[in-house]
C-alpha cells in the first residue's frame, strides 16, 4: 500500500538540528520505498526549498539562529485546504506545540491517526533555558506534553531510556515504540579530514571536537573546565567547538577567563555536508549534555570512526551501550579530563575504538529504520484516530485507547 504521510514540524531545512535530521532521513527512506511524504513547517526568510512537497506556514519570528525554529501562529485555516487535499493516511508530528498543535487539530478534523516523536526532554529544556522560572516552566511543559500525549495514537521514543521516562513521568494509553534516528552511512563512507586539519592548522595536534547546538543545556562549559585541566599535561591538544546558538559569546568569554582561548577553536556553524569531514578530523568527540533523547550527533561521530567520551545520561547511554567505540563517565570535570588523557596517551586504543565506532554505526541504517517506522504506521492506522472530550487547547481529548503496548 502506498501511503500518503503528512509530517508537521516547527523546523525544517535549512535548520540543522536533530529533529530536522530525523525528519529528513526518515523522509528519504520512506520515499525510497515508494511512499508519498509531505512536510509542513514554518518558512525561513531567504530560503527556497529545493525538494518537492514541502509546504511552508508564514512565520512571524525567525529564531533559527538561536533556537532552531521559526515561530508561526498556529492558525489552521491557511493550510487546511492543502492538507485536506493530500488526504493523508496519518499525520506525524515532531513537536507538541505550535505546528504540533496544528498537527493534532488536522488529525482530529480529518479523522486520521496522530503519530508523535518525543524528540526533547521538554521539562528539562525549559528548566535549563528559563532558570528563573525553572520549576514553573518545567511543570507547564509536563502538563502541555501530557495533554498532547492524550491525543496521540502512537508515540515514538528515540531510545529505550526515553521510553522508560515517558511511562514514568506521564499517564499514557497510546503504545510507545523505540525507534532511533538512523544514519545515512553513505555520507560517512569516505570522510576527508585533511581540508579541516589544513584550514585550522591542526597538524601535530590532538583534536577534541564538540559539534552541535551552542546552548546552556549542552553543558559545553563543563567541557571547557575539563579541557583546562588536561591541556596542562597535553599542551598539543586543542578543543574545537562547531555550531551556533545563544551561548556562544558566554563560552568564548569563559575560555578567555580560563586562559585557554588560544587552544579553543570556535568554528561556528558549518554546512551539513561538511559534518562528516569535521568528525573525521578529530581524535575524540566529547559530549557532556545530560538532556538528550538520543544524542544523534554522538552516532554521527561513531559513523565517522571517531571515538566518543560522553557523560552518562539518558539517550547517550543507549547509543553507546555495549560499544567499545565510546566511553561513558560521570558528570565530573576531573573524571572527564582524566578519561580523555588516558585515551589520548594510547594510540593503539584509539585505533581499536575507531574500528568499534564504525561497527556500532552499522546498526542504524536508513532502510532498516524505515521498515520499523512503517510498522509503527501500520499499527497506528489499525488502531485509528483518538477522539474525546476537551483539552488544554480546545481540541477534544481522547476517550479511545489504542492500548498501552
């Protein structure tokens, strides 16, 4: 059966984020298997889509530089005819608010199932980014997500630890399926680190790399503190930070205050097709975030054959479980620094970890992950849409259950 799928999100290309990467790769896999995939997302000023069947909501505030989204008013009328004309078999939402609210509205109006991917620890994200109102913001986030889950036919969790969190923190009747975002291994078949090493004069250096969003919840300040400790013993080491976000200026000031600005490279954002080359140019990928649902960037490092040192946390633990391509440590800068020093002092271990990293990445092919996604869609369509009384946003709340598992 050829499916018509509508994917709704608060962000899409050219934004680079885990959510956009997940959408793009699963869309690639679904189209390759003969299905029709229509993406609905806010417009980004100055960007024109190069791929078909991407529909843009008018946005009133472009926050892609800082928060990876463009904000649009969740008004259903502008796109109602378009999405109704597609006659989707189901709607797949990537967020619980804004465009995600429209996804729930359209699913209800069209009487089709709503599938939702739980990409973010929303309570932790708000608590970290709105520290003054952390308890209040976290509680509001939990209530909003709870309301949204009540309207879903099926929920996707990127990792087993996020699945456990959903069942522990929320009352949910819909089934939850663990489905990690896959990797386009073709992009990592022949990464070329030489242009990167030449550009930043990295010859003779050992390179630690962080690549991702530059924001408070990523704990990059801890990476700088740990780097301050280890660089005393290994002065030939540099830390490269690739990405953009609202915390960039603060981190550059921290590097100056720690006296390590000469050995920290703030490379800024890079084109997505360059990511494999940056990954391959590093000796180790370092990651301290404890707020991940999967930590896709860690998987990308493994695909490039770059060993990982990361802090124990949900999502990251799942990716690195049973893999010798990475090491998990406690959230402590001294332990983090000592672990890196131990690995950098053993070239034989780095070579072994590189081989194991590539082997781990082989588990995450787009084709295999897409087959599992199609199984989720089949189950959602068999269960049907959920109806109900009333919700926080005026959308009926479910009185129909698809069953917990």
